[in-house]
């Protein structure tokens, strides 16, 4: 790798590091999370067996973020098309087209932009039953290999024109990827065991509700509170919080009724899945589990055995 490849990126305001053929840094890269490399350092790098250029994300590179699409972890090998469909449904085509679009050596893709939003390294979408991410972010504390590294190709726009996205737009773009997470049901948060009506003498209200609530009923709980259904897919019903319009997504309800909320403008848990009972409790009763239990018990959930 020639020194000019690193110097060109440094001139554009990006912190860069050298990597080997396996995409591992050939130097200790922690210092370059807080400062740019010098020309002398770059000269020393290229004397070694450096195979590629990587960009350090986050504040040191002006709020640089990379959405990394890795098709090898997608059983159907079409996650980038699903992601694009989600972007179109959300009305984010213009924002998407402004971003850098790059193909990786493994035939995955990078979507690159800058934003003031604090973004780390997060798995956004996994295949069903998979641990590895099909889509993830590279943000503060992360890096990604890029062109002109052999095998990486810029397909749209260049690093001399990285767009700056408003925080709301960056968040919406990331939410479009989260909606594709098929591993959601694997991470459902279990509500701590509590003593509810009927639990001592039979089946607890929360557990019974989790097991028996119908998807249509779960959706109705949300729509009765002003939420709207934006789109129904094979795996999720995508919903929008009250006060929002257009195609912006605020959360999703899985086929097993687990709920995942993306918007921080509600009283519901964000960025992790909730059981149906947990979601109902915060949606209808502001987090009061005892009140939620009483209400659901009156609806017929929870079994009280006779003595």
C-alpha cells in the first residue's frame, strides 16, 4: 500500500490506520482514536507489509459512521435488498443516495456518513438463530477497511464528499436496519418474577398473557393508544408512535408479540425487546405491574385454582 493513499485520507480529515490481509491493524491503533497520524508515521507504516487502509470512526474523523452490511451472515444473501426496501418505505431515499456506498472484498457493502449523533459499534440485524450480524454499525471505538484497499470499490460518491446527516435522519436510517433483526426473539427481556393475582394458586397473569395474547390483540393495545401500523412484513408489524407522520418507524411487534421500540420519545424500553406483558404494562399502566396484572386478570388471563 502506498503512503499517498493514507495521506489523501488524512488531508480529508479522516484518522487512518494500516491493516494486514485479515483486516487487523498492524500498529496499536488506540492513539489514532484521539489524534491523526503524522506523515513520518505513515512513512514507517508503508515500509512494513501493509495490505490496506482503514478509517477510524467517531469524533476523530468528524463523526464518521459506517453501516456495515455483511452478506456472509445472511442465509438468503439478500439483506441489502431488504434494507433498501426498508429505506424506501421510510422515505429516506434521498438521504441514502447522499451517503457513500462501497462494496467490500467479501461482496458486502458500506454505507458511510457523518453525524453528531453518538453512535458506537452495534449489531443491528441478525439472521434467525444467528449471533453474527448481517448489518452493524462502526462508530466511536471502531474502524472499517475502505478503498483504495484492493478488493474494496467505491460504487457511489467518494470520501471527499461524505454527507453530514442530522441526528434524526441518522437514527431513522439505523432504525431501517434494526427492523430486519430476525434474532429479536432470541433477546426478549424476561420480566423479573413477581407475585401477581392468581400466581400462588395457579398460572401467573404475566406468564399466561405472554403465552396466550394474540398478535391482533397486541396490535390493538397500541393502536388504541394512538400508535399506527406502518407496514406488515413476514416477521414483524412495524409501528409508529403518536405524533409522528409519514413512514418513520418507532418500533415493531414480532409474530410472537415481543415488542421492540426504537423511539426514545415514549415511556417504553428502547433498543431491546420486551415481553408482551412488559410492553403492555408500560404502554397501558406506566410501568405499574400490579395495576397491569389486575387489568389482565379481569380480561381472563391468569388461572386461579379452587381449593
